C-alpha cells in the first residue's frame, strides 16, 4: 500500500548540465540539501519563496515569485477576530528588481516603489522586512525574526513528472517567530511562544497547466509544536509525495498519497483529508475564511481558493500510535495555474 521513497542524505544538484532533471536528486530529505541549479527551459522555470506566519491575532504572508517572464509578488494579512483581510499583488514583466536563490535559506529580495520585501538568513535566523506605502489605504511595515532551531527537520522533496518537467519543494514548518506587523496606527506583535512561520520554497520546470491541493498547519498544542504538510493532485503517480507531520521539529514522512474531498461549489464547507489506502491520515478541516485570488492575463492564468480554519482528527506514526489533532489552526487550498 505504501511505496518506498528514497531518502537523500548528501548535497545534490537538481539539474544536470543540460538543465534536465538529475535522477540522483529524486527523493526526499530532512534537510535542505538539494541545490536548485535551474538553467535553460526559457518561459517554463518557476521559482517562489512563500512565507506565512500564524500569529496570535493575525496571519501575515509575503511571497516573491518569478515565472521566467514575469515577477508576481503578493502580501496579505488576515485578522482572525474581525476578519479584516487585505491583499496587495504586483505583477512586473521581466525585471531585475528581484533576487531568488538556488539554496533554500539564502537571501532573496524584491525592490519596487510600491512594495519592498527583503529576506536574509544568518546563524539559524531569517530576518524579514516588508514595506508597502499603500496597503488598503494605509502604510504597512513588517519586521520579523524567524528562528530555525538547529535540531528541526524540514521536508525537501523532488517531484519527477519526467526529465523535462519537475519540481523541488522545501517546506519548513513550526518556526518560532518574533517581531511585529504595523498597518497604519495598528501594531500586531508576534511572540515566539505562539507565533509560528511556514516557508514554502519552490523551484522547478512546470508543465503549462497544473492544479494542486495543499494543506498546512503549524501550532503549539498540548505543550508541543506540531506541523502538518499534505499535498495532492500534482504529485499523483510520480512515486513521491509532499506528505509529512512534525512534532517538536522531528519529521515523520508519510509515503502514501493523500486525497482531498471538498465542494468546489462551496469551498467553505468542511474538507475531508485522508490517505488513499489506509487510515493513517484522517482529518477534517473546517474553514472560517476564504481567500480568493484570480489572475487572467491570457499568458498567465491562475485561480486560488485558500481557506483558513481548523484541523481535527489524527495522523498516525509508523508504530501505529495516533497523534491527535485538535482545533489546529491552518490553511488549505485548491490552486489552478496556467503559466
């Protein structure tokens, strides 16, 4: 019922000299040891660094994304209680105003008159500075310090559709975060005890059209730090999954495909998420807010339904024990991209 996924333990290049997938890179790793040396494949390379911080009062997210022929950057925040939400997106054709690295934690930035995102990494800490003059009619400034505890695992997976199309994804969960986000006169503070960040790092050569589901959560529960990362559709049939859970930074890899059941006519109905053959993952996700993001510029078309809400259920360790998931704050999405 479960296929064997190869575990990588040494640094490896994602691509060969021709820019095709290096077969030695196919597998998963507990550390970010895959170097994304993408080359060639003009118009098909996709790169992004997506950060999301689940705080006590608000959720804050900043993303730098490069599609080869355009840069797409977006920043959004959600106040859980008032449900005030705002998102600012910038699409800039061919630009030199950004830097995205080949290694997961290396510095990256996007510099533009309307949005400035600066991310640097030093001594197990990521510093993030975000400035936007006009964010919902107010100025936004975020200054965050995100810790990468040395003993923590991350989920690093190379998905092989074929030698020409492939994706490396690095997911870093449950990262303790301190700092603040200031919007106008309102300031929201983050304390590392109850504010946890998620990094979704992606580098790959993608097919023209794709769709995927992604489920993620990072929270302290019953004195432990718990992270969930589950994906579907895009990995089906590749022999690899992006499924895992984390307890106090230690990863348990789930080798089985995970199915997402939801109502595409009403995304705010509960979602059921479970493993394909076994009952090793059995979760219900109950949304309280839906973020919809649509882009249609003919060449680029994208539709995202991202829901924020709570997970309940369990995931199972290899020895059969269950890890109970109770009212765990997180997000789930359906994403269609033509790019």
